[in-house]
C-alpha cells in the first residue's frame, strides 16, 4: 500500500510512521508535514534513510502541493496534521481554524479528486466537551467543543463526516483521548512535567489540578489507527479510550516520583479559561467490531516515557532550541495578561 501520512513529523504521526514501517514491510509512506514549531525532522531521524519513507515539506492548505503529492498514486491517507495545543488556541485561534478546518477540507477535496480509497481522520475526544462525573461519551454523543482547538477539530470532523454522507467518500473518523509517550513536544502536560522537573523548574498546575484526563500510550493509539485503516468500516466513527483516568495533580505526582523529584515543584497557577473538567470515552464499539484494546498499563507506559525522555536529552534540546523556550516565556507572560482579560470580560474576576 502507498500511504500518505500528514503531520508525520509530529508526536503521534511520527510514532505511527515508525510503527507502520515496522509492521508492514511492503508499504511505502509519503509523509507531508509543514514542520511548524511542533514538527521536527529530529523526530524522524531513524526513518529518514528508509527508502520506504519519503518526507515532503508542505502545507495541507496548499492545494497544489497536496495534488502533487497525491499524484504519486496514494491509496490511503491517515490525516494527523493539525495545530494541536489548547493553550495556543486560546492565545490565537487563527492557525487552528486555517489548518484544522480549511486544511482538512483542502485535503478531502484533493483526495476525492484523486480517487483515494481510504481516509482516516485523526480527531479527538475533545470534540465532545467536558464529561460530567460518571458520564462517558459514545460515538453518538453530541459535539460540544469548548476550546478553539476542540472547535476547529470538531469542524474538521463534521466536514469529513459530510464528505461521506454527501459523496460517499470513504472517510473513517477516530476520536482518541490524551496520548503520552516518546517524541511529544514539551509544551503538553506530561513531557512538560518531565523536562521542567529535570531542570529543577516549577511545574504549573492549572486551577485545582483535579481535572481528569484518560491517558493512552501513543503506540496503542497507533495500533488502533492501523487496525482501523485496514478493517474499519467506511463512514464510521470510533472512540479510542484507555480507561486510565487520572487527575492532573495525581499523574504529576506519579511522574515526579519516577524521576525522584520533589512534589514541591508543583505550583498552582491560574486556571485555563474554558478548561474541560473531565474527558472520558466509551470505546466498546472498536473493541466489539475490530477487537482493538489498548495494551500498555499506565505504570508501564509512564515508566517507558520517563526512560525515553531521560535517554533522549539531545532530542529535547534540539526541539526546544527552535524557539520553544522563548515561546514558553512569552506564553506565560501573556497568559496572565490574557487570562486576566478573559476572566474580566466573562465577569469571573
Ligand atoms: P503535534 O503538534 O505533535 O503534531 C502536529 C504535526 O502537524 C506537526 O508535525 C506539524 O508540523 C504538522 N502540521 C501542522 N500544521 C500543518 C499544516 N498546515 N500542514 C502540514 N502539516 C502541519 O500533534 P499530535 O499530538 O501528534 O497530534 C496529531 C493529531 O492527533 C492531531 O490531529 C490531533 O488533533 C490529534 N489528537 C491528538 C491527541 C493528543 O493527545 N496529542 C489526542 C487525540 C487526537
Ligand atoms: P494538555 O497536555 O495541554 O492536553 P489537553 O488540554 O488537550 O487535555 O493538558 C493536559 C491537562 O493538564 C489539562 O487538564 C491541562 C493541564 N495542564 C496543566 O495543569 N499545566 C500545564 O502546564 C499544561 C500544559 C496543562
């Protein structure tokens, strides 16, 4: 199979590329990525020389570029490329709507014109919004995204769904919970805990730290996508959860223990506006229809992740060197200003 992976220089996409090359010796992969701040060729170093993997730098919003890539005779697409960080979407949502909604529409159009036979859209559990205590979202739950990031992913998700309904274009949508593991850009919570703790820096815990996320090890998510790519039913949506619900402060404590670092690094800071309290999915459908279940326990996954970050200081330094530190400082300077403004305008402060 000739596969197009978009966003394959990012966290989940790169893990997927690696897994597909290992699992399917006959497959070749075109990897289209714009290399934004979160996409990095250091992340792909071990597969760049593999003749079955071709990296193409390009934007999914660039129709000509997308058409050019598809003219190589792509059979299936797994679409990861996105702006992916909620905090950034709160600061400025423009790139989120552009890449996540318009980029996806551009890709869908070009893929339909090129006769692509399978299109897997990697969506997210965040499209459902926040789950009440005890509640779990099914594939039929209503979409109620709360952050600009989640709203832009819901936009992509709905456009893709419409392409199946209207044109019978063979789309499959996946909605997965929070991923963790190697190669995750250190602005996301778990790698942020590790990288800051290793430098002895404080770790910002938003609000009361009791927000709950369901953590899935990235290779389990990739295995689900591989299964869905081959056996999923066209036009269907599959929730992908791991059943590992943790409060933020609890998972942070656990990681600090693994690193032998003190809990006193945890610093409670102002909450994220519109912060979803809990994400939780019912993922019986994929288990029942396709037999996929996540394999990595949270204990094993956290240990593997911590070991990987300890062994890959060089990767952290290289990706962080690309303006990350400056961004991070700016974000936090601006966070206070922005948050104060938002809260004030909402009458919450
Ligand atoms: P990431 O930010 O690590 O990677 C995104 C990649 O997309 C980067 O390599 C970036 O360069 C590329 N990209 C961004 N804009 C582009 C554009 N216009 N054209 C081409 N490439 C572009 O994100 P991730 O965590 O690996 O997430 C990948 C996908 O999985 C996203 O669609 C995200 O919404 C979804 N998802 C993520 C999680 C999670 O926990 N990280 C959970 C569920 C779903
Ligand atoms: P994040 O990794 O940004 O993923 P998402 O917002 O998509 O779930 O954040 C995970 C959780 O951790 C979320 O509840 C926000 C919280 N968080 C902090 O408490 N401090 C931080 O510095 C970050 C980045 C996130």
